[in-house]
């Protein structure tokens, strides 16, 4: 039977192994939480080009859009620049091939180059818009969780961290990044303003302003958060009504241009077939 020292050593090794496994799992989870660069950007970034041509055609990346898309700044910016250069080169190549096939298509060369250059930026912007919609959609739930935590007696930052952990998703990641900035010494106001700037959402900006104002004036935080959540839900309902109102004329246009002519063609076709059948009967009888 092993002695106490051996048992302690075995327990220490077991604890070290569990700690290493948890650290690897946490690192893997954080890597999975980071969104991947859009496939179009990755594909165009692999186009082989000289470094000088890449710098000339790639330009610079829009860091605000990259932040709004939740992509890592350094790697995503470099890939976007390479993808813009690669898209320009492929556009010129496609335009040259089209010109060889038909000389008048030479006018498509600059158009193809512009489209190829803009494609990576459009892909990142689409990712940013999708992520912004997800953040705005999850914002009322975050506020409800914060109201529960604050009413239970928690301070602002612990309540925000707990709500972000429970909520998850893009909004939870952004809130956790904001709290990490504060832990590294960034003042609260600057960290919160950075959250609003990264998301690029007016709703998040209003929430940040409300939190900072409540902290400065000493107003009850739970009341401010509950009011903000209700205002966000009312804004979401109004946005849904606006979208429905804009969709009605489009539906009417589709009905007028597609369904009505199709129904008339069907009715006229049936009438024509019936008329031909009746004429055939009359002609056969005579």
C-alpha cells in the first residue's frame, strides 16, 4: 500500500492533469468562439501575387468593419488586403479572357477589376451586419439578466459579467472583451465606449450612455436597465411593423406582375382549348 507521500504526489499529478485539460478546453472554446474569416476572403487571399503588386492593389483594411464583424484584427486585416489584391487580379484576368473571346467586351475589364476588389469588403461588411443584428436581438435579454443580478445586490461589472456568461453569443463575447479591457487597466468609460464603437450599433451606444449616466448621477441602475430593455423591445416591434409595411407594396407588385398575368394566361388557354374543341365539333358535324 503506498504511503501518504505517494498518495499526495499522485493527487498532485492528477490535479495538474485536470488543470491542463481544462486549460486546453478553454483555449479550444475561445478559438471556436472567434468567427472565421468569410470564405470568399480566404479564397481570394490565396491568389499568388508579388508583394509589391499586392501592396499596391490591396490598399488598407477598414478596421471598424473588421471589429464589427468580430474578426481578429491582425490576421483578418492582412487577409482582407491580400483578398482585395487577389480579387483585382482575378477580375483583370477574367476581363482579359472575355476580351480575347469578344473584343467589344474590353469595357468589362475595369468593371471586373472593381467587382473583384470590392468582393472581400462586401463579404466582411455582410458578416458585420449579421453580427450587429444578432447583438441587437440579444440586447434585451442581457438587460433582463442584469436587472435580476442588480436587484439581487450585485455591482454593475459583476452583473454584466454574469449576464454575459449566461447569454453567450456575439454580445456576450463583446461584453466579456470589455470587462477584460477593464481588468487590464482601461477606465470604465473608455472600455464601455469601446464596446459601442466595436459593435457599431446605436442601441448599444444608448445602453452605454445610460449606464454611464446612471453611474455618474447615482440613479437606480435596475430602473434604468428595465426601462432600456422595454424601449429596445418597443423599438424592435416598431421595426417589425415597418418591415411589414414596406413588404406589402412589394407583394402587391409581385401579384400584379406575375400571378395576375399567369392566371389570365391559364384562363385564356382553357377558353381557347374549349373554343377549338367546339369549332372542331361544328366542323365535323357539317
